[in-house]
């Protein structure tokens, strides 16, 4: 494509239809259709606004071509012309492109486009030469996003709900960066308030051999942490209980945070910032936030308390910032935290919260609006649904170490990091999912991560076999893309071309599961190619240009599969 065409899908001003296309991706073909429309408009043949985006899709029936677009049907009414007449104007210009073998008008005005075989096959070379960068795009170029996820109270191990966000959040961060966004990943440590107090009293009770408080924390980890503190602070139990309690609070919190950081690191989840709620109170940020919101005109005083009028922006009730007794609420800290994110440069603050946090959506958005921001742009609140685990058909509910929850370490022990990350990321977060331990530890096609990783190992196996035979794909000059002409090869090339668009879609929608589902489709298409095409010479056969072309295609597919798995934080093994 001409370099003056913007990668975001808009036609640059002054752009003219290029006489040639290089390797064609759907995005590039979409831009070519846009240019065809623009030239018809500039020639006075059409009187319409050039669409900013043109949908180009692969038809289910490949007899209808490699790609299809309904742009003529969309433009017909504003143009005041029959759809087929609009289609003919666009098709006439597209037919000027040597990269397109045919452009046909079907039905009421669909355009069916067939690529030249060499043009379609050329994509394999492009993917191989682009390598790890293939799939990256500029859909969200420069957008500054603060992505907060997991953020579980540092009072116990990360539970199964937090594990889902650890997988999805980290994958989303990788996808967003691949679309050009500037992403800061953040874990909000709720290290102030009532729950930390209960955690400290639970540790103290365990250390003193007392019965744990009814509203405290249970599980072996409480006894483990209590012992670590008493071993590390000799004589602690001889101190007055108030002094003991403070040590158990500070030391217990430090040990628990260190444990959370360890589990996140071992799960492959990275956070740029570990933000302390306590720091908001200690620095005076909460009080300053209240004053800033008051200046915006949304803070009022009533019944001795200080309130934020969140009902002006869709909340079901106004929220208390400071109670009548002078105690600061959690909501006040939430407001200060949002303003902190904005002050640190975030254009969009994404909150990824658990299934029991539906009530937070409107109140958090109201904070943004009260601060003078656009609640539909500057803040996004995403809710993740519950996760169940099955073993032998029975739901697993308990963890020995944590007492009443399944922890991240349990999940890793049972199914491994790759299976956990992939399976937790492959479904939309607004749906409840079930992890079946038996399936996810099996080497069968029912196991989605195995199915995808096995495709990668098959490709690596082809490369190893080629090395054993002393053959390779040759140089770029040896590559003859027009030889990749079977239906299986065309299907695979079509899938490879979709990858950049899938990555952009996953980033724009904040849904990394689109990448996982794409990888499963790509793996299936490759498995079919593997069963039906010969990659290497057999016996005394000579190495042909067709063999070489297929080796380019295998390497291209291996590259895309590895790139996609990398976006999900999942390994691409060479052997299984």
C-alpha cells in the first residue's frame, strides 16, 4: 500500500489509488476500497462522504472470492443510486489493481474480491520478514491507559477470581501495547482500613494460641505468617498487646504483599506500579481530592457529613466522603485514587473488578464526571464473572492452605501456568467459566491450549525434519508465492492476514479473548493443511519450488502463532 495511507484505517488527504498492492491484509484491502470510493467522489460520479472504515470480510463460501464488502449497499441511499450502480463504480477502480484477480458484483450489490495468487502468497514472506512485529499496529497509538487489575486485599493469597484478572489483565496490557497504547499496569493495595485490622488480630491470635476471631481470617497461611513474624521479631510476644498488634499489622502486611508479588511473578503477570491506599491518607491526597471536587461544585455538607453528589451522574444515591464523626470513607479514597491516576498522566483509567463489584460501576464513573472528566471516555469499569473448577466432574471448592478459597498456587499446581493463563483469557469476562482439571491436563483436542501449542510444535517438527534432510526454504529471491494456490494454503494465508485486525479489535474492545479464539481457528486451519499437503520431498524426490514456498508458509504460521501466544503470556513450545 502507499505509505500515505494511515494505519488507523482512514484515507489520508490527497491520497490517490496506488497502481499496485503488495501482500494484502484485510486492512490494506479495506483502504484500497476506501480509495476507490474517494476517487469516484472526486471524479463527480458519487456524491457521498467517504466512510472512515470499510468492512472487508472473508466470505464463508469461498466460491464468492477471497474477500467481500457491502460498501455499495451502505453508500447507495446517501448517493441516491441503486446499490449495483455504486458497486460498479467502485469495482471499476479496484479492477485497475494487478494484485486483484477479479472483482465481481453479486446479489443486490456485494463486491466479491479475488486476490491474485502471487499477491496472496506474498503475505507469507511479509510475515517471516516482519517477525515478532507482525500483528502490531497503531489502532490506539499514543493513548495513555492506566490498567488496574487484581487489586485483592493483601490479607490472604490471590483467590481464583483474582487469578482470572491476573491472566486477563496482563494479556490485555500486552495487547494494548501491541496496538500502540502507552500502558501502565497497576495493583491497588488496600493497605488501610478495617480488613487490615482484622488481618492483624488474626495473626496475633494465631501467635498467642488463641481462638481466631469470628470475623477474622483462617487457613494455614495465617499460622505460617504469624510464625514468620515471631521468628523474625524475638521477644514480640513479651511486648504489650497493643505494640504486638502494630508489629503484626506492619510485618504481616509486608509478608503478604511479598507473597502476592511472588505469585504474580511466577504467573507471568507484571505490574508497573504497586499503589498504596495508605499513601493517599498519609500524604493528604484524600483531603485535597475532596477540595478539588468541591471546587467543581459537586461536594455538599449535610447532617454533619461531607457528601459527593453522584446522583447527578447516574449513581443510585449520593455518597459520603467524610462521616459526621470525622471518619473518612473508602469512597473518599476511591475519589482520591482516581484523581491520582489522572494526575499521573492517564487519559483512560481502566478498572477490572470482581463479580461482586457491580455496584461500583456507576459510583466510579460518577467520580470521573464530578472531576470534570468524560465518564464515557476517561474511565472504564469492567466486571469479571465467577470461575469454577472441576475435577472428576465434581466442583473443587476448598484450599487446604487458604481454608475456604482456591488460590493462585492451587490453580498452577493443578493445571500449570500456560493452561491457566490461556483458558482464563479465552472467554469474555462477562461470562462465568469452568476450568476442568481433567481436560486441561490432557493431551487431546478438547484441551484448547494443547490444541494451539501442538500446532506450533508440528511446525517446529517440520523445520527439524527439513534440517535433517539438509533442505531449507531458500532466500527471499527463491520464494515463489504464486505456488501457494491450493484451497488449504489459501485458507491459511487468509487467516494469517486477519491477525493484525484481530489484535486491533482485542485492544479497542479491551477483550483479549479474541486473540485466543483466533489462535484456535488458525491452529485448526494449519492442522488441515498439515494433513493434506506435503511440505518436504520424500525418498528420492527433488526439492521443488513448491516445497520451498510451503516452508515459507509454515514459518509464517509459526511466527503468527508464537506472536499470538506471546500476547496471552503463554509459551510456544518446540516439543511436547
